[in-house]
C-alpha cells in the first residue's frame, strides 16, 4: 500500500470509518448498502488510525458510524439495526436471530481467532479449528431445514455471521473444502458470489484528514 490517502469534503451524510477485511466492518457495510444508506466512507489503516476516529470512538476499533447530529454508533450490530430500522427493503430484520449471532460473536469468534492467529495465543490452533468446525456443523443442521439462517430468504443473521465464516474458510481453503459441510459451503459460496458482497468489498484508498 502506498503512502497516499484520499481526502473527502465535509458532507451531511453519516461518516463510516471502516477497514475492508474486518468482518465486523463488512457486516456493517452490508446493512448500510442494502438499506440504501449513503455514507462518507473513510477507509482506515489499522496501524495508523485517524485522530478523528479515535475522538469519535476512543476504543479504536472499526466500524464507527458518526451521524450528522454528532451521535456515534461504534458497534457493528448496532449500525446494522440502525440502518435497517430506517429502511429494510429486503426484510433483513425478519431474519434476525440475536442468540445465534451472540454465539457467533462469542464462541465461534473465540475459536476463530485462536485458529487464525496461533502465534498470539498459548493454545493449540488445531483444537480451536475443531471447535469452530463443530459450530459450523450446527449451522449446517439449521441450513438443512431452511435456505438461510433466518428462514426462506437472506437476512440479518446471515449477514452478521457470514463474514466470520468467510474468514475461517480463508485460513486453509483446501482443508475447509474437504470438510463435511455440505450445507455451509454452498451457503458461503452464494454469499461470496453475490453482487452485494462484491459492492461492499471494493478496494478503497485509505482516508486521511485534510491539512
């Protein structure tokens, strides 16, 4: 990545601080896109976070949405539900499942991190991979009974969870493809092939403040 960065004029739209590959940021962008919520997108470098983002949300993680009235929403699920409460043309909220999403954000993310980044944790990454796989097999059981996690159509639960499944599959794609995940693999593949996913994964030049 070069040292160049993009600058944006002051706008009346919400400002979104995001990082392209972060699964939390991906799911927020999915909901903003499907709800047709226009934002000023500020792509950040995680090693050099802009002071404006830290001022808005001192915890320093993406995504952060700064509303025109100064309110800040800095949890991805809150951004999703805020956007969909404003406009939900594809009825994603009908496919919400707070308990399932909490399990993803808790146990699955715990095992995913220790599998993906074994150098950061004093644990056996293979054991965590197996534990995460068991969770995915549970999702597969649900997908065997219905097309999507929330029912007959893609919904909020799918959008909230799939970016993390994508990250898990990408650690070792050949291993993932060889697993007994006959329902999960096509579910993930359909998401990755969707125009919506392509739209929110456009590569952007990192933003920097003017001056």
